C-alpha cells in the first residue's frame, strides 16, 4: 500500500469526526460554525500523461460569479459564497446544507505550473487541473553583490 493511500481518506475522516462531535456540544457550537461559513468537500488526485494534480470541489448551488481560485506555491485556494435561502414562512425540521462564505485551502504534495492551470464547472462540481512543474526547468542563479558601506561612493 502506498503512502498516499494511507492518508487518502484522512481529511474526510477528520471532517466527519468534527461534524459528529460538533453536534454533541450543543447549539453554541452549531451557531458559531454556521456564522463562520463552511468548507466545501474536495477530492485531490494525481493522474494523466503529462502528470497533473486534479482537484474536484463540490459547489452545488453556488453562483460561479462568486467563486475565485488562487494558486500560490503548493497551495490551491478556492473562495466563494453560497447564499442563504429564503426562510420566511417556513418551519424547518432539519438544516444540513451549509451557507455563507467559504475559503478552502488545498495543500498539494507537488510543485505545479500555475500558469497552465485550468478550471471547469459542470453539474455543481468545480474541477481544477494543475499540470506538475517540469523538473527540468532551468533554475536561475542570482548573483550576490557586495553591499556598500556608509559613506562609500559608487565608482
């Protein structure tokens, strides 16, 4: 079994434990979690030729005009907001669909080429493809100059 397989479901298990234990701590926990928004579910995998990281994010009911995607180093950040639905005249028995703003940071295990990243949205699922950075890319060496001392004149 590969190391990646061992941790593939760790985030999902943690989220489920948070939800399970959060419900036992009473209404105050529920209110504070709802007030701060939510974090949509994501799947991350690596595949293809050439190799790429693929992040699939469940964004059902979210207007794409509110969604933003940022890539910085090995981090992919997905931000947006699911609007609160009209509740007037309704008496709810159960509310499980999270609403409000969200910011989900995905830590990737590899270096990616953010300039060639693509994103598509289909049937409530955002799919972000991030090609892996070519290991043969040229590394730029930066020369180190001598610092000038006070009072020294350029010459």
